């Protein structure tokens, strides 16, 4: 029987994208694993994905969020790496054959943040201000609050987007990024405004990491100590909501769940692409694994009962 200090394997190779944030995430998972298994040796393998190469087109046009994960998943299947670390929100809800999400560590801040070189907030941005985002979810919710805004696409890693946002001669009055990514890169002091959950509900899984692995007993055993159960339950409900709606990165679907008083509370939101209509729903239930899936699915049923499908069809 494996002792608590003896890892189920002696060496682990973690695959990751090469951006500063992706590397932070891979090293974070490495550190968690080495805390759990002091004798474990971990190597980081950097790979380029289609999403990193093709930066001149909106994500839905080049294949959606899967463009950030396909190469890593292929390397996993071929045994070139043992784990792949992703931002959970980049992983499609459909299972990849032969692969599983083996662990989800403790989540970071799920909120979105506004970055403006003039330190504007969402309310203080001038009329017809240009706001950069590559997310239709963010764009739609921004238009609910500020229908006058001009939404411009912006691609690239966090440093690239920040450079574009802060350039004095750049086209953007502000951009919107995930707050936890900025904090992880030590750029939290450049945030102009943390957007509240009422202003901007996050993407399902935002702020959480996923350690993806082959569906093998050794991988399960290796990753078990770094699973954060409250985060796992929350993102399970969020992703079940998204899956039940048939959504991906091409549709403006948002969700956030958390455990309160031993109950799982989940909020969902579907927004018309032009911001003209928004469906908000919330539900609470049992904080158990099967209950989390059922809760997300029931929340989707509530959204559809309020004709959220019409908003999804408008985007397709």
C-alpha cells in the first residue's frame, strides 16, 4: 500500500501553454503536488496551441475554447506528458475520450476586472467609449449596463492585452480581463475596477484550474490530495448549467456557485448579444457531487422556462 509520503509515480511531466499566466498555473500545480508528495520529481513541458498561434481572429471563428487545449490533450493521450494544466473555463464541457479532470485546486477570485489607462470605472467611461474584450459573455453584459459602449475584439495573453490597454495611442478606453489572472501575475494594482457579480457574472469555472490526466488509477491517486472539494462542487454546478444549455465560448452564458451554510448556491445568467435582454436565475441545493450536477441542470431548466433559448439562438 502506498504510504502518504510516497507518490504513486516518481516522475511527472506537466504540459502547459507558454504564456506567463499558463506557466504560473503549471508551477502552482507542481508546487501543490510536491507539497503532497515530497519525493516527487516534476518537469514542466511548454507547448504551443492553435489559440496561441492564431491571434488575428475571434475565438468562435477558429474553433472556440478547444483551440487552447487540443494539442495538450493529444500529448496526454500519446504519453508525452502525464498531466495538462488548464484554466478550467477554457476546457469544453464535453469529456475528451480517455481523459478526465483529475483535480481542481482551490479557486482564485472569480470576478472580472476593468483596466483603463485613465482609471475609469464602468460608470465613468465616456459616452461611446471603446472597450476591448474577446468574450461575448463580457460584451453582452457590458451592453446591459452601458448600451452606448463600442465593443472591440482583443486577443493575446494577459501582458499583450495590458500593453494594448495602457498604450496612450491605443484604440481602447478600457479592457476587461479575469481578475485572478492579473493577481497571479502581480498586476492587481493596475486594476481600475473590480466588477461585482451583479455587474458581470463570470464564465463557468472562471478563476479555477484543471489538472487533466489520463483516466488511470495512478493519476487519480496522484491528484487526489490537491482536490479542493468546495471549488469542485461549485464549478461542477456551473459547468452542468452550461452543458445543459448547450453553450460554449460562443454564447453569452455566465454562472457562479459557492457553498453557504453547507448549501450550494448557484447563479446563472444568459444575456442577449446586444444587451437588450438578460435572464437571471438562482437556486440552492445539496452540497454533494451528484447534487451539484442536478442543481446546474435544474438551473438551466429555469433559464429555458424564461425563454433563454431565444437568446442563445440569436447568437448562433
